[in-house]
């Protein structure tokens, strides 16, 4: 009985062994065979499908080697910091990430034969981001922007900056040293952009500035003031026809914005045409440093820097929007001395008294009234005026879409409609004829 049992057990084990062993063997062979067979066929099937114009997803890894390669690539991508900054080569110098450098830009030889080199400050952030350029004193007697650029950059730590800020506090160094709006030859530098390497002195300076500095910028803020005894409320001049300029303007917070396509050869127009969103930032009057406008301008530029993500700590919790205006000038119809009765920035209603023209030889006082409801964006200082002089610049609330329509009307119906730039042109060309 026992032998029978042992024999049965042996027989049972033998049967199990014979059954299981070939099964395992064949299973192993199947796996090997499967690998051997499938691998070389993949490219064949792939080619055939391509020839039949049937799309195939080749992304899935088909072998261990492909899978490992994919994992390796993913690891490499994760280790690469997408915000890493590269060095910037500008004015034949290389500025490293996290570095603040003072460079100089060569205007060319002065009349005394010396090479004149205005300062350029480059703050190359430790992390990548946009290149914002702040330039001032293209008109040499406009001082407020010089101080705004200086103070904004003075407080910057390049290790905290995302992107780059390039500051040129004084572009027209000749005009600045002579306390003049113009270049020494009486030309207006802001009428010669983007310049010409073989043109007039002004064209050559404009060309150097445009090619050596402005070409590096993603955005440009060009600081100005009113000119010829005029005071301007802080305001942006921008070509609202350009979508990239409209977007740029939206980052300045609650600043007044006037749509102006601008003089065709101004820095603003030339840079905008080259695809670099550029605004003119007007603040105050020429020939003096006005602390209230400097502080206001710094606040606005800090808002811009926060919105562009250049300094995270300046990012605001709320997003104030710009206030858009169309505008018109109120001109005087009689000669005499202007005596204003309103302050800049005041809101006015139709018929409201703006000031008087006083005849110095009589008791005559002629009222100047506003024909429209709006805000005083700019005004002449009290001075002698001839009939036709523009005394008050009134902004009428608008929105960005209607501004563009108004601009087209201006062009069609009144090509000589007042803008500061057109008016300044008239004055400067008259001066050129006289001298
Ligand atoms: Zn100016």
C-alpha cells in the first residue's frame, strides 16, 4: 500500500514536472521571440504607414533604450532653469547676469574735438525677462526725466531683477550742458530718428543711439516735459493704433494717456515702427527740476516695472487702469499777457473761466473760457502771447477705441491740428528761418 502510494506520488510529480517544465521553457522562448520579432518590424511598419499617408504617433517609446532616453531628456529639461539669464553684449561690453554696469555711449566728436560719451547704466537681472529702456533729455533742457531715471535705477538690485533695465539719463549731452533743447546746430534730435550714418550731425547721433541702444530694447519710455514755457500734467503719448503699444500702456497704472501717432522722425515713432512699443512720458516744464513730478514719475515707472514682472516686490495687488483722453487746444484770440485762473490737472466745464489776456497798456481783460468739459492736461506759463498762441491743453475723457477713430478724423479733416509735436515743429522751423 505504501509502495503504491510512493509510486503514485512519483508518477504524479513526473507528470507535473513534464507539464510545467516545457510550459516555462516555451513561455521564455515566446518572450524572447516576441522581442526579436517585434523590434526589427517597427521601422518597417512605420515606413509603410507613412507611405500610405496614415498618421502614426511615434512618441511612445518602443524599446528600453528609447524609454531610458526619454527619461534622461525629461530629467535634463527639469534641471534646466527656464528663467536662467544670459550675458548681454551691448556697446562692445558684456554685462553678466546679476550685474549693474555703467557704460558710455559715444556720440562722436564735439566741436572742440573731444569725444563726448553720455552714461548708460545697464542692470542685467539675475533672471530672464523683458528689456526695459528708460531714456531722458533727448531735449537737453528737460530735466525731470533725468532724475527719474537716476532714482529708479539707483535703487535696483540686479540680483532681484527679472530681465534688464537700461537707463540713459541724458541722451542729448550737448543740449544739456548748454541748457538747450537743441543740438549745437539748432537741430532737434527728436526729429531725426532712426537716423542716418552719413547724414547730418543730428542724423548720425540718432543713428548711433538707435542702433547701439534702442535695438536692444523690448520696451522704451522716452521722458519729456512741455516745451517753450509750457507745463504738462504727467501723461503718456502713445500711438494707440498699435496693439503692442496699447498693451504696453495698460501697464502704467492710472496715468493720463493721449493718443498721438507722433512726429514721423521722433524716437517714439521710429522705435514703434521698428516693432518696439514706445511711449513718450511728459511731466512738467523744461528748465527746472520739479520734485512733485519726479516723485509722480517714479511711482508710475515702479508700477510699470511691477506689471512687467521685472521686480516682483513692486507687483501691485490692484490694477488701476490708465485714463484715456482725446484733446484740444484753447488758443487766445488777442495779444497780451496771459494770466491763468486754473491749475494744471483741474477739471473744467464748458464756459468756465480759464484765465485772462491782459493788455498791458489798457485796463482791458479778455476772458478765456473752455468750450468743452475736460481736464487741464497742459498749459502755458503766464507769458506774453500773440493771437493764435495755444494757452490751454484740455483732455476730454475717451476710451482707447474711440481715440483711434478721432485720430483718423484729425488726419482727414485737420492735418494741422495741434499736437505739441506739430506746434513745436512750427516754432522750431520758424526759428531756423530767422537764424
Ligand atoms: Zn522733449
